[in-house]
C-alpha cells in the first residue's frame, strides 16, 4: 500500500517512531507499504518554523535528507494537485492539509493523519 504521511506524522517520526500512534508505527514498519512525503509538508515546516511555531522546530533540509535516506519517496506538487483542491468540501481551512488530501486523491495514495478534521474528508484518508 502507498502511504502519504501528513506533516505532523512526519514531525513525530523525526522525533522517533515511538512518538507515533501505534497504528501508524505498524503501517510504517510494514515492508509491503511504500512511504511518501509531500513537498507541501516541507513547505509548511519552513513557513511555520519561520513564524516561530514551537511545534515546527525541525530543519526541513535535514528532515528531507533523513526521509530520503530512510526510503521515503518524495511527492512533488503538480498543477493537477492544486486544481483538485477546488473539488474538496470546505471541511478544513488549512491550505497545506487540503493540498495533501488533494494529492492523495489524485495519486490514489492513502493519506495517514492523526488530525480528526482531515480524517473526515472523503477519499483515501485514514486516521491513525
């Protein structure tokens, strides 16, 4: 199964797998699953770190390198992803989360999230 991790799961994974919810740990440890991260998550981290958010302290360059070194695939942002946001219901206002949902939908990848609001989107979204 192809799994796209949302930004908070990526940040928690950077702190150590034990920080993740048990279901996320199991899915991410399964060698049959292919793990993805979105460029949108790195963009979100850079912006929110620049704003001084205490929950976004990780250096996006270091995180990206670590994810690639650990076998994650990078998912670029395509125009198809951007225009797919228009079809999403107005459940959540965070533009980064909406882009992740659109990417998962367009690419047919399951988005893993711990966010209750994001998990209510239709499509390939799974709350862990």
